[in-house]
């Protein structure tokens, strides 16, 4: 018998506390290109881990109606906007997704000028690869002519969400274009899994790493894309096929614990919980939306057990791999250190929140 609804709610309360309590303790020194200090851990920085974290908190607020969560998120955005926003890049766009969903649900006019300005600059100023993909430029590194899995979650979902909510259809169309271009170069037709990255300089997939968290961004991201905006039927149908092919490959690679390894198809790589949470969230959501078989739900609930067994008493998600640059060999991915992060907390929140819609009071699949 797996976790029941009460266990999951207790886990969610702990996860929220664990996220807001994260601190940057100087273990990693990664200065940004503008000379400022990089902070990819604490809750107080405007970066991609915090952006994913905020989206997880907002999803939990929408599911539970807890006003304390809405207030927590609104206070975060007010403080960060008052302090001034960083330069635009792929990763600093991530917090705009949560702000877009917040604005769409509350209608508060104070957020719209910020969202409009950022969306305009994404379209006009973000670097492009051949065929119009967004180059994966981030705060501490320029990655010319490169496509990464992460970009879809950090940028395309914001464009889809805000485009739908504001009636700016061109933004939704741009998000669709990004999913199509990235699928063309990152989805492995041989296995159905996704490679971490692609470069047009030499036209290759780097180490051809079938990296777990990158695949989680896709499993979760395609389903969130469907949730956030009305997608043209040909694009949606194409992406449903891409998702099904990916899941068909993921299911046999789930370990006995319910987790997936940081290199999905390499048994010598460690089990990684942020990816497990993201994939588990996607599998459960896909089943609920009628896109997947009962095997999706069963694997998602097994992933839930792995995630919950890696939440400590303080609400910290354990066995999360730190932010991962593009690897040029597979050993690089095995050597990424373990570090609690906002995205680890958020992906676990998404997984547990979705699981509440699948688990009864006694822990049986609903």
C-alpha cells in the first residue's frame, strides 16, 4: 500500500517549508557574466531554480486554495521587482511563468506591464539558432547556436501561458514553434528519449546524453503546455506522439525503488529525485488527462513513493543533482554533485499535488 492522501498533504507542507528555508551557503561559486554573484539555491534570487519553485507553489495554491501560498508568492514578486530585475536570458525568464499564472488567476493589473515588457523582449531580443530556436543563453554563460531541453520549460511555457491569458496569440504560436524545433533536434528517434542538447556548430548532440532531468522537463513540460494554452490541433497531435514515444522508453528504465537514474539508460549512474518527481508528475497528469494507459499511473505512483522516501524531516528533497551544464562526455553527468535546490522542491510539489488526485484515503489508486 502506497502513501495515502494524508501522508501526501503532510509531505506538501514540509516541502513548502523546505523550499522557503533554502540558503546559499557558499558551496558553489558561479559568478554571472555581469560580475554579480550567482545564487541558484536560496529562495531569494531571481533565477531558474526559484522560477520553477514559484510555479510549483502556485500550482499548489490553485489546487488547495490556500491563501497563505498566494500571499507568499505575491510577496516574493513584490520584493524582487522592487529590487530590480536581472538581464533577460533563458533562465531569468523562468520566474515569469509563475507571475503569468498568478496574473491570469487574480487579474491584478500591477503585474501586466512587467509581463508585457518581458514577453516583448523575449520575442525581439532573445538569441536565435538556425530555424528560429531560442539559444540557451544563461546568466553565467553564452551558448551560441545551442538548443537545450531546459529552454522549453523556462521560456516556452511562459509564452504559452501569458499569450493565452492576454489574448496575444502570437506568443502561443511562438511557444509552439519552440516545441517543434526542439523536438526536431533533441528527440532521439531511435529510443524516444530526449538528448540534453544540440549544437548547430558541427551539428551534433554533444555526449548524446539521455539525461533524466532534461527528459523530465519534457514529460512535465508537454503536459503543462497543453494545460496552459489552446494548441493548434496538428501541433498538439504531434506532441502527443512525441510524449507517448518518450514514455514508452521511460517505463522500462524505472528502477526497483521507483526512481530514474540521472543518465536514464546507464545503470552505473545514480538515482536522481528531481527527475523522478518531474517524470512522475507527468505520468500521473498524462493518465488523468486521458493520454496514457494505466501503466502510466502505476509508474507515476511508484515514482511518488521514491520521491516521498527522499523528503527529510525538514522538508528538504534529497538526492537532487545540482544545476547541470552541457556535458561533452557521459562521465560529466555522473559527477554532478547532489544539492538541495528550488527546482527539486518544486518538482516534488508538482508530483505530490498531482498524486492527490490519484490516491484515496487508504493509499489506493483512485
